[in-house]
C-alpha cells in the first residue's frame, strides 16, 4: 500500500466555519496537512470530500479496484445510508481495511446519531477524538508499512 484514501461525507467541507464547539476550528486542508505530516515515508494521503452519496460510493469502488485502505467519515450518511454501507462492505470483504471515524462522539449527541449502519462492516471505529480520530486510524492502517 502506498496510498491511503481518506474520505469525508456531506457538510464536512464546511469544517472550521461553523459549530467550532462540536467540530473544532480547523478545516479539511488542516486535516490533510496533519495526516500528510503523520504518514510514514512513502505513504500518500489522498483526502477527499463530497456531499454526493454516489460519488462517495464510487470512491469506495476505487479503493477495491486499487487495493487501497480507507479511512472514512461518512458524516450524516453514517446513520441511514444502506447504499454506502453496502459499498463499504465491498472494501472489507475484499480484505482491505476500512476505518470509520468521527470527529465528535455521536453517542454523546442526539439519539439519531447513536445508530451507525456502517460500523458493523467496518474494520474498526474511532470517534470523539477530533482530528486525532483520523490520525489514530492512519497509524493503524500504516502500522505494517
Ligand atoms: O462527528 C463527526 O465526524 C460526524 O460524522 C459529523 C457529521 C455528523 O452528521 C455525524 O453525526 C458525526 C456532520 C458533519 C457536518 O460538519 C459540519 C462542520 C461544520 C459546520 C457544519 C457542518
């Protein structure tokens, strides 16, 4: 593996602009810089964000086709998108790691956020640690690099 896909779902493109009490004041460019600095030599961080469910699903196909590990914050899709879950399951059933991450701790928030339709097919889940959720996921998927 030389590339890690770091996929971000709807509204995460607005990070840093609103709700800093929940999500912090840094944005996705800051996250990309953090992960790039944390990545072992030879590992490329390919961080993307979309508000489009179909695009996110197609990126998961890309992970399968190119044998890439995935760190994914599905954002609100986490809670209801069976289409996203099915695509994410293609990644893990292909033997690739897929780590579900969240900036906040959904279990400490509204009831609708307590359900994840993705977690059961993920390799693991890290939540509530801000951008460290992503950094720890990166440590895990690159541990043998
Ligand atoms: O805590 C997380 O990472 C979430 O995946 C973020 C999602 C939320 O629906 C999940 O329950 C938990 C929401 C992302 C929206 O991000 C914004 C950031 C700044 C301003 C507006 C939205």
